[in-house]
């Protein structure tokens, strides 16, 4: 590959996910080169130039977002102003901050949303072509995984008293984004792939016996019903995150230049 064809990648956020993606880029991904990163507390592990979001967007062709959702609008603004490609893992930000969609509508940037902690989105996209009648995601975590969620506080749910698997929420993905902002990336990704945040239904279950986080999606169309279930064990670097989510970003980056791409 000609050096001029190599695309420069910038990582926004070097926490659990951003560090895993950085390791993969440093190990080598065809056609891509790690250029720089943005991070408030850069880890010693990497010898990488740290820059602000504007510089990241100006210098890189592809910007990989691995930030807390609240920071995403600021990054998106910088990336969209440059018309660069944004790989967005905090898909919940699209639901939580409608200004991102508005800014994106005015830009030439592509936004690529990796499958993250979820699976089955290929089938969801296929079903969408024929019309989806119902799209539901049920997420289950240990009760402590929902500590601090605005819905839990508002409803006065005592997580410590839950002794068996209990449904603590049922509503639209839009409502889930407000009530469980730290837990709703999967619902947001399913919404974006399928029938949108108002139509996608979300169930949230607390299970004291659960070892990690599991997600089940059921998507129904006229000719097919799709069930996908995924069980993720916690990422040791961030128990609230998942290894699969990081590697789904790496897979998106590899697909940028792979000669054979399975979608
Ligand atoms: N789509 C999915 O299925 C999925 C799954 C897991 C995580 N996620 C998302 O990925 C995001 C990253 O996850 P993580 O486990 O790596 O989180 P993390 O907390 O380990 O890392 C976030 C990093 O961002 C840095 N940061 C915060 N503010 C910043 C700023 N203004 N400028 C630069 N850096 C800043 C922090 O210092 C931290 O290192 C999460 O917020 C979550 O929304 C999505």
C-alpha cells in the first residue's frame, strides 16, 4: 500500500476500550496508522502524542470515540466540522444528545457504530428492508450494575433487597436512555440499526445470580423472527465495560481495508 493511502487514526479516550484499540493499532492494522489521542489522564503504557479534540479531528482521517457519553457532543462537533469519519462506541449519546444528530445532518462525516456488546445486528438490518414489526432488547445485570441510575433513584428501587431476577424497567429506548444512561448503549445501537428509539422496546432486569451482563434481542418481521442472546463477562480494566465492545471497534477498523468483508 502506498504511504499516501494509509489512513491516520486518532483515539478519543484511552480508558478500557480506547487502550485496547490502541494496542491493536500499535500491533498493526492494514492501511491504518495511529496518529495521536485525546485523554485527560494519559496512561504510561503508551508513547503517544496527546492533543485536544480539534487537533485530533484536524490531523486524523478516522476518529475513534471511547469517551464518557457526556463528552461525546464536544468531540462530535470537532469531527463533523472537519468532515472526518467518527467511529462511535457510545451510541447512547445519539439518544441522549439530539444536537449530535442535528450537527451530523449538516456535515459530510460518516458515523460508524460498532456492534459493541451486542450481536445480531446484521440480521436486524436485513429484516429492516422488509419492515420490522417489533424490536425488543432485554438486558440483565447484577443489581449493583444499576447503582446511581436516575430511574432507580427516582423510583426508590432498593437494589440490595432484590433476591431473584426482577424486571426493574420496561419502556422505549428513549425512556431507557434517560433512566439508565450508563446502561443503554446496546439499546441505542439496536434502535439505530432497527426502528428507532421511540419504537424499540427495552426491558431491564436485575439478577443477583448473574455473573456478567447479558442481552437478548427479539426482532420480528413478516417473514422472520430473530433471537440473539449474548453473555459478556466484565472487562477486568473496567467492570462496567466489555472486552467484546473493544474488539468490535478493532473489527470495524480492520474492515476499512480488508479485501473480504463479512457484514
Ligand atoms: N456500544 C457498546 O456496546 C458499549 C459497550 C461498552 C462501553 N461503551 C461505551 O464506551 C465508552 C468508553 O468505555 P470505557 O470502558 O473505555 O470507559 P473508561 O471510563 O474506561 O474510559 C473513558 C476515558 O475517557 C477519558 N476522558 C474523559 N473525559 C475526557 C475528555 N474530556 N477528553 C479526553 N478524554 C477524556 C477518561 O479519562 C477515560 O480514560 C463508555 O462511556 C460507554 O459509553 C459502549
